[in-house]
C-alpha cells in the first residue's frame, strides 16, 4: 500500500464543481469511479482544493492510498484509459504516507482568461470570458500592482468556514496581453470563496472606466465592496499547487 499523488487536468464545463455530491456529476466522483474500476477499494480521495461548477484545472492535485502492483506509468495509463474525456492525469508520484494535498500546500496559482470582442466566439467562450468594451491595459497593470502582500479580502470573498479569517497573502498578481486576450495570473497562500472571480470582475469594471482606480485601493484598505458582480467560471483555471521544497515525492517504483 502506498500513497499516490497525481496531477489532474479537467474541463469543468459539465461538472458541478470538484467536490463529490450525491446527485450531481463532479470531478471527484468521476475520478473515484475510474479508480474503482481499476481495483481501488477505498472510499474517498484527497484533493488540494475545491473548484466551483464550470471552473477548469490543469494542475489539481489528488492523493489516495492504493495497493497497486505495477509501475507509476502503468497507473497513469490505466487511469487515463478509464477516465472520461474531460479528465486526464499528467503525472503520478509516490507521496509521503501522511501527505495531504490541501493542508500542506504553500500556494495556489490561478489563471483567468478574457478576450475583448463585440460578437460571441463559440471556439473560445468555453474557456474565456468575452467582454466589451475594451479594457484599459494601463489601469489593469496598476490594479494588479496593488494586490501583492497581506490584505483582508472580505470585500472580494467569504471564508470556507463561517467566522474564518479573510486575510490572505498574495505572492504575485499580473495581467498579460496576448493578441486580443488579457490573462490574469494570481498566486496566494490560499483564496476565499469566489475571490479570484470577484477580483477579476472588479478590475474589469474599473478598466472599462465605470469605477475609479481609487475605489479599488479604498476597497482593499477598508474592506468596502465596490460591486456585487462576479466573473463567470468558464475563464478560470487552477494552474498549480505548490508544496514545501523539503517534501519528497518519488517518481519511480
């Protein structure tokens, strides 16, 4: 018996989030079904974090105990042969016996994609938010520069548990322009519920000159909500979960 860590990618469009639910299709439910079909007998896997309905991932981390008699490559291939098309395992490693992908994580990196266009684009809108009018890039960069550091983000989200802390440490935040797309990347020790999507929506509103930049600074300082809006889930992807450097994973078996 060993504890395995896998990196899981998924298209979240048709899932009601990552966490298992009794009467809805979820990432965890589909992944556990695939595990059961290759001989896994446990009841629940461990995940690095929850993603909302419609949110995607390229770097979700999942851990589980399994008495697997073959190689790590065989396990990856067996899972990918069994999983539905919306899910794929990119890597498999052996983790320490007490590894928990959520509780020992030091940071999460999310990416949000936006494109500016007046008419809809069916080839992109599954994974990006279409906005109009255009966004002011100078304002976007100015807003992102305000985010790194420790702040109370209660104006942009709620804690996972009632009464929990709303302070989070953002390591970095930036907007990147690629053709007609804007990509927001943000990394933090943890995120509040809906925090990334509310940050994106607020920055978009300001970059469309509907609200002043000063209001954003005031919101961070005074925990004052600027708008109740939230960016749609389809533009958001969990890209990477980071762990301490001294945490050792084995890539061979």
